[in-house]
């Protein structure tokens, strides 16, 4: 039998994880050892026995065999959360094709070398009236430093020590004298410890309605029977999903367990967080991207030490090391931000379901527009489906007008604003109601369409839009198919065929010149470079400091503007014809969300959807706000074309500074893949093997990033295992190619 080795990591919390030590697995342990297990190993020159975790099992010795020490023993009771997390990291590595180190770094937050800073704050404790008197006194006596400090404290009762010393330039002795006179208190605290400290816990205020109770009791019945499932709550916005989550969390906590709540960062607003604090007090913690690594680590430690019961946060909050996790909630489960765009490219929903399986916890997904993937799984019985179909405060749905831009053109209106939209904007401005104009640009949309008949240039093989390239070619980003750019519409012969160009800036100037008296705000990448910029604009609009808000998808998420009665979607097609098989799904979601922004207050809302393809099913369904109708058509398309979730798809991306190298390597890999498939076919002979399609290589949608050319190969297979098999076989070849050709795969 071939010898096997275990790569062991020692002391996860303090190690920087890059260092693993290899040990030989004694024969009698071969059958028993597993990834993530705690082991005892001899360490260092003295061979003292210490604990470690197995993070890899391999038959490749890393150094001279005779020098490799043996594992001393396995701790079979190693139920520590770290050991489970290592197993999860292994699962991520296997399913998303990263290295073990990359996965581990994601799953187990590492203690940063820089300790998280403790922050000293100065709190005014003197009564306000007295403080004001004192201020007068200081001013009269020309104690300018003292006056400055007191003024600052009167404005904001807590001020950071650092600000006082560095910004206000006040000597420490002055601060000290304030302290001695009992005017202030100095505290050392990390502001993240309890970021919303001032919120007081309130008694439970709402009683669930029958729809909501139905969902809660259904899920809870399973839970008490020991059944753990994945549940999908399809509930329109405002149907009371958050209340359902909170009730479930409360029950889980009463059982002595903990809960993780994932919310897309963009929806992680003060409003949402406040609701959780009001209900659960300081047993809640939040994570967001503004926390430093050290602060994040501290939050994780609070969870591990049982100081909190609930962690709320985006994707990465999933890896909160609760000792007794009972429930994972994923709100807005369709959001693309749940998929990591860097290594490891895990999907938080899939990973949450795996994690819940390992820990015997339940998963609750919620959305008004579920991902096709989740809805499909709910339909096949993999998830359990619940519906919340009416709003808590019975508010009417908005009235939707679909405007055919081809008609507008025929009638001589070449403006980006249709006649109907212009008419409604005027009406709302007169009534002093607010308007949102939405342009659904999703990153890169270089498609070509005909303004006369709406025809879109598509790949004949993949049924996704072709993208214009600089060299005048139309290219498919799945299979690499190319054709010459056209000057006439192949469908109707019209010369009005080309790319669609309209940015938020251009729209702003058009709207400004047409409605010179309207106050306009614009929200896009340029105006929101900082996180504060984003919030500032939304706040200003909420305070009715502007009449019209123009923006990209940023404006449709999260916020509630009760005075908005009109939403205009300027070109619904922009997100419909991206080079992505999920383009229709994303369009439907965006349109539905945008439409949902109108009519949140007393007045009924109106929505104008402008499009060149008014008959496209995603636009028809969005106008009716009919999710099921959309789903039925979309799933048909996915099945016909073997796109997920009807099949599984793997993408291999090859990047290099030199185009030829990327190209060359992609070709080699494609040959290898075909070879692997061929071998498998021969082995299985009987012909019951599933069809596997290899597509490409093609230039990636974004063909060049940071000077690196990007090529992609897609593989579609009915069985997920087939893809994993190909991936595992490829990994060795990949390593070789990477060394030889200075490519990244
Ligand atoms: P969703 O998460 O589906 O958008 P929420 O849970 O935020 O819905 O509920 C929408 C609004 O209705 C909130 O202001 C919430 O406090 C209120 N609400 C929810 N459930 C009830 C209920 N059973 N009774 C009264 N108000 C409720
Ligand atoms: Zn045409
Ligand atoms: Zn194609």
C-alpha cells in the first residue's frame, strides 16, 4: 500500500496559516483519519507532543521520506468548531477550485499581526445647562482651549480622544482637568463592540399575521422534530419576511442555539440593524466591510466565546464560529453579491447549505424575486417552499406602463424620455411628488440592437447577445463565435442598428434642460466613490432635497422613499442583452425591484418601463409583477440550452500577460478535457454516460484586466460529479501549465 501523508496545521488561531507541517499517517490510522480532525504530533527538535489539525491528505511526500515524522494519535472527540471549519474549507476548495490555503483564510478569520486599536472616547457627563454656563465662563476668561473642547462636547456628547488631541489640538492636561472636575468621563472601548449602543431593547411589538405564523410554525414543526431543511420564503417586499426571520431566531436562541443572518451589504442599513437590536438587545453583532480585519476577528471571537447569539452581515459573516449554530437566514437570496468574485469563488448560499448540513442547522432563504436556481430546487423538493403573497399593510401594487421605444421612434420622438414618461414627470413635479429615473446598466453591455424592430444580434449556438469588439467583430463570450459587425439590420433592413449608449450623466443633462426648475440628484459610480457619498445622496433624496433621482441599480435597493410616485426605467434592454445566460433573470429582478420603489406611501405608484423589446417574457412578466410566469419561461430556456440549474456548468479561466500564451494554454486544456471525457466514455462503454459539452475557448466578457488577457472555457454537464471529476483530473495539468507558461488558471 502506498504511504500517505497528512499536512497538519498547528494552532490555527495564532498561526498565519501559510505554514503547514507534513506527517506520515501510521498504517493503523489510515482508515480513520479525516480532513479537519484534531491530531497529536511530535513537534520541533524536542519532539514535544502538540495538537494540530489535518488540512490535507496526500500521497506526495514534501521532503525526504525518512525525515517525515509520524502522527502520534487522533483525537476522535475533536468536535471543536475549527475542525468543522477546516472540513468546510476542504469542501470549498473541492467545489470552487481554490487552494486549501485560500479557503482556510476565508473560512477561518486570521488574527492580524496588528492588534485592533482600542479607541479612547471622551463623554460629556456634565448636565447640558451647566455645561453651557461653563462655556460662557471659559469664553469670558479667554480659556480658548477649554472652550473649544466643551463646545465640541456640547455638539456631540462623545468625541474620540484622538480627535480632541490631534484635530482640536487640545493638550492632554486640559482633558485631565475636565476629568478631575467630573465634567467628562474617559472610556476605552472599541466602537465596533456594540456599534448601535444607544438602541434600547424593546418588548416584542408585532403579532404575526396568519400568513406569517403559517411559515413560522411550518418551519418550527420540522425543527422540533429534529428535521433540518433549506426553506425558501418567496414573499413580496413588505410581506413581513423580516418579522418571520426574527421570530424563528428567537425560538432558536431559546433552544440555546445561535443564528447567522446574511444580508447584502447594500441593504445593511441602519433601519434593518436597528430592528434586530430592538428585538435582541446586545446579543447581536454586525459585520460589514468597514470593519478592519482586526475588528472582524474580534467579532468572531465574541461569537466563539458565546458573548452573542446573532451575527448579521454580508457573505463573510457566514463563517462566524458559533459553537452551536441552529439557523442561517439569507435575505435577498437572489443577490449576486453572495457570490465571491475572488478566490475562493464560493457562493454563500451553497456554502451555507453545506455548512448547515455539517452542523445540523436549518437554512431559510428569502426573496421577493428568488433566484431561478433556488426556485427550481424548491420545485424539485430539494428546498421547502413558502409563499407570503400579500403586503402587511395592504398597499396596492403600482400601475405599470410598458412603452415601446420603436413606436416612439416611428412617431418622431428620438428622446430617451418617451411621451408618456414626460407627461408623468410633469404631473408629479406639479404635485411635488418625487421621481426616480433608473438606467439598468450592469457593468459592461456592448450589445448591438436595431432601434426600428428591436432585433438583437445573438450567438446562434449559445443564445446570448454578441458583444462588439474594437476590431469590428461581434463576439460570443461563451463559445468564441465571431461575425462581422453589421451596418443594416438582418431582420428588417433598417440602418438604425448599433450599440446603445446612454450614461447617467447624459441623462442628467437631458432631464435638466427639459425640466430646468426641477432639483436633480445623480447617483452612480462617480458620485458615490465613498460609502458616505452613497448614504448622503439617499438621505438628501429622502429629505426631499431633490425632486428627481437619476441612477443605476444602486438606487433600487434597500431604501424606502414614501414620496416617490413615479419610477421610470429608461432602457430595460440594457441588462437584458448582456453576454450572460442569466441576463433575463437579472433584468426581471431589477425591473421588479425598481417598480417596487414607487408607491410606498399613501399615493399609488406609477412605473414606466421603456424598451425596444416589449414582448420579451422578462419584461412582460415584470410589468405584471408575476414571478411564476417569468420562472416558467426562463426555466424552459435553461433546459433547452442546458444552462444551470437545468444542468451544471464549470468555467475555467486562463489569464496571461501575453495573449498567445493564454490562447495556447486554453487550447492545450481543451484538448486535455476532451481526452478526459473520451477516456471516461470508453470506460463506461454502455453509453449511459451523460452528455458533456465543452464550449470555447473564448475571450472573457472582460477580455483584459490589469494587463492580463482572460480566456474562458465552459463545460456543461448534467451531473455535477462529472465536472468535479474533470476538475480533479485537470488540477495536475494546470499546475504544469502554470509553471511552464506564466499563465494563471
Ligand atoms: P419584508 O422583510 O418582507 O420586506 P418586513 O418584515 O420588513 O417585510 O415588514 C414590512 C413592515 O410591516 C415593517 O415595518 C414591519 O414592522 C411591519 N410588519 C411586519 N409584520 C407585521 C405584523 N404582523 N403586524 C404589523 N406590522 C407588521
Ligand atoms: Zn431591425
Ligand atoms: Zn456562443
